[in-house]
């Protein structure tokens, strides 16, 4: 979802605030249709990441990284691992897509130890 305010001739995109990847994943899942989530469950992680390279990945990079007022907090959280030393919008969106895939394909466990279906 893009929020655009028109000021004269200029279009200005609203800044967002997401300080954790979990908040971002929850926000994405709110807008991701359930039928698409079911299709994702049939894909491998690589198929999902490749299929979303020019779609969801660009939104993640733009909205949740570049326009995010909490970007520095996310960089601190995610930048600690050696393979993520250079964290930019592309690396960030890859990380989010990988975690989104995992969250969609793995059922949630409830506090009683059972599985929520």
C-alpha cells in the first residue's frame, strides 16, 4: 500500500515506523491474500524469492527500508551477522522475504503445545 500526499506538483510518500522484522512481517501478512499465501506453501524458498524479486521485494525495499524512520534500529539488529555486514535495501528485502516464507509455511504453535491450523 502506497500512501501518497500531493503537495502542489510534488508527490510525497509518507514515512513509516517499523522497528523490528516481526512488525514488518505482520504488516505484509495483513495485505497478502490468503490464496496467495496458500500458493507460497507449494513453492520452495528459492521459487518464492525469485517470483517476488520484482514485485514484493521492491515494496519491501522501498517502504520498509528506505522510507522507514526506524531503519537505523533495523540495521543494528540485522547487521550483526557477518554475511549481513553490507545491509542495503536489496539485502534487507532478501532477509525479509526469507523470514516471510518461513512464517507462511510453518504453522504457529500455541501455548498448550498443540498446532494452530
